[in-house]
C-alpha cells in the first residue's frame, strides 16, 4: 500500500513519519528503536482521559475582548489557505491570544493530569461553508482547549474515546465513514455556547464536525484553539528534529520524514 494512502487525513503526516522511523529502526537498530519508542510514549494519552465540557475558561470581559479582536481583523490579517478545504479563515499566534493561552496553562495541566506547556494557537473563523473532516491531530496538539467565541447557532463536535494511534494507518476509500460509524469508538457530541470550551486530546481522539448548520441569516462559527504539549517536549515533538536528536542523519532520508523536511524548507 502506498505510504501516502495509509494516513489520508490532513494531519496524518506526523504519524506517517513516526511509523516510517519506527519501521526503519526495527530493521536496522532495535536498541535505538527502544529509545525512540520510550521518548515518544509521552505523546500518548491515558485511556482514562475524556473530553471535558467547560463553562467558564475566561471571564465575560475577556471573551468580549476576544470578540472585539475577531471583528477588528482585516483581510490582510487572515490566512486564506483553508478557505476552500475547511470553509474558514485563520489567524495563528496573535500576541493577545498567545498571552491568554499562557494564562490558561495551569488549569489545563490540572485537568489533563500532567504538566503541559503551550505549543501554538489559532483563531478559526468558519463561514457558511464550514466543515471539519474526521481526523486525528499531531501531538503538537496532544491537548486542545477549543473555545467558542461566537456563532450563528451551536455546532456539534464529535469525539471518539481515547484510542491507540493507528500506527499502521487505515485502508480503503471509505475509511472515514468506517471510522465514523464504528460503534467501538463510542463517539459523543458536544455543542458549545459562546464563552464555553471543550478540552480534548486531539492526537488520540478521532474528531469531526459535520457541515455547519444553516441558519436564517449568516452561518458562522468563530473558535479559538489553544494547543498544548507535555512540558519540556517542544524539541522532540517536531519530527524534523529527530535525525539530529538521535544522531542518525539517515532518518532524514526516510519517506515520511522527507515529506516534512521538504515542507519545512518551503516555509
């Protein structure tokens, strides 16, 4: 099976690199493989974790400031690369939102049961074309605090239970429908109101949104995503660092990792 077909969801590149490196080390250096698996184990989520619906992450005054910021953004502030695929505009790592993410870190650590640190954040402004296909995130988003800023009406997000990484990928053109309909994954839906949030483990929970509900007026949903990683893992969570961290430059020639290195070189 073609490597690119094994992890077809849009955030599958991390797992593709992980699986390719795991296979290479299993063949060429079992001792290094054990070290690699021990280092990556921190990015796996406890099966006891479950998504948490939170009512009051920030005060009403703070949320109003976020809404004001969102409304003040101009077209030149927006990233448009996901307008067609997700029906949304995004803004990454705005200074004010980055400060809010930092302020929420201790609470997120307590809820997750482990110390975490911020990785990145983005404001996601879904339009009437909004959609979010089923996927898992990279471990750069091991934990995500998904905050509803404003919306035309509630829009369910569906989560599976915590599952092992699909390290060998998935097969078939209908893979997404089979995952969505698998009763063993026990999907649950959560609908947020403005000011509410859900904390989930995007790298170990399948999740998706159906197309945005149509309203009588403009259909929209503004969401703020704060992504967190285990404390002290910022260097190792990035696969492009693995050849250097393991002192094995040949890892850069492995297909899954080559794709990420090529993407990084293009900016």
